[in-house]
C-alpha cells in the first residue's frame, strides 16, 4: 500500500508521519486489495482537519475528522476508515 501524506498550511513532522504509517498499517487487515492511501492534514486557524482517501480495487473510501488536537483527528479519521472497510468486507462475504 502506497501512503501519501500532505500538509496544507503546516509542515508534517517525522513523528506524525511515523504515527500515521503505523496506524494505517492496521487497516490492511480489513481489506487486502488497498492500492493507495492519501492523507491530507489541513490547519484552519487552530483546528486540524484530517482527510483520508483509500483506493481499493474499483472503490474509493473517504473519512475525515476535525478538532483542535491533531492526534485526536488522525485517530478518529482512521477509526472511521476502519468502520467503512469492515462494512465493505462484510458486504462482500454476504453476496
């Protein structure tokens, strides 16, 4: 899985990159066909908005979160992505 991390109006530190990389490795257990993952972190005033786009074979999933704490936003956005991928995997097995 290719992970692209972009910061808008802020610079992404190596610690944040490592945190995101480690957290996103866990989503591969929900879906094996992940092609790309893009993470956009945007600073609006004092609020951080995190948006995660995951490309899976023939599908695209998007999750986002916004708060005053960057790590909280990242965690919540990843949790939302995990939920979407779990539901997608369950639907594939029902068919």
